[in-house]
């Protein structure tokens, strides 16, 4: 089992908390309508208040979840970051047995949501371990996220592998490293460093599609 201290999810969690400390509670993020305070509150709600967070997965409950998240966001920002750094061991999402399996994508994508919303950002050099973990998650989620698109999508991560997804139709290929493909399928197409080739209309449709959870 990957160490809870040194695994990619834990490393991304602590790096995100450090970045949030640096930029403060009112900085922009790539999450529409959210400041860094809102994003921190989302992460705390997700791990510590699972019933209130149900709207993350179930659209009919989103308004209720938004109200609870706003309440969490009003807490002291330093306290929010303290709780982010020290997730509860009793949580289904952050206990030592599941933390790495569940949170690699969550922490990486939201880390980049903050980084790439700031002026002058540039891609990081990521560890081979994190790239491998992200590709594993892309392989598991790409077909789900892209299933409704009337396209035949190939995700190509050189040296890692190729994934076929989409609902069928014109062929489009997305090439990039696993981290950029992860951002792409989670709906961050406009900031992901990938190459998109294939049917021109399909390329445009995929670039602007609403992807992710």
C-alpha cells in the first residue's frame, strides 16, 4: 500500500494547502464562481460532512450542498487549511486505507485549479509516480466521462498507453501526458496542454464539451 505520508494524493494535498496559504482566501480558481475560500470549503465538506456533500454527486441536492458549503466557507481560512492538511481518519474519503485511491485526482485537479488561475503559471514537472497514478485514474474514468459524446475519442499518453472512449462517431485524438489528459477529461480543456487532432468539427465539439463529474 502506498504510504499515506509519501503517496501522490498526500503530496498533492499538502502542496495545495501550501499554495492556498500563499495566495490567500480571495484568489480566483478555475472552478466557476469559486474563490480559493470556496474551493477549500468544498474539500472540507466533501471529507467531513458526507451527507451535506451529497449534492456533489446528485444534482437534485446541489442547492442544499451549496448552502452547507457557504456555511463552511465562512469559517476562519487558517482553520480550513488546518483541516485540509489533516483529513479525518474516520472519513470514507480520507481514511488511511482509501486516501490514495480516492484522492489523487481530487487533490491534483484542484491544485491545478488554483495554480492555473493565477497569472504567469506554467506546467509543473511531475514525478513519474504521480503521472502513473493519474494515467491509471484516466483509464478508469475516461469512458464514463466521455460516453455521451457522439465521437470516437482516443486518449494517447506517450510511454503510458492509449485509451479508447466516446460514444462513437467522428474520430478525434487527444495527445498529452497523463496529468494533462486528467485535466482535460475533468473539464479543464481550455488550460490543459494537449494536442487535439482529427475531424475538425469533432475537435471543436470536444474542446468545448462539458466534461467531468
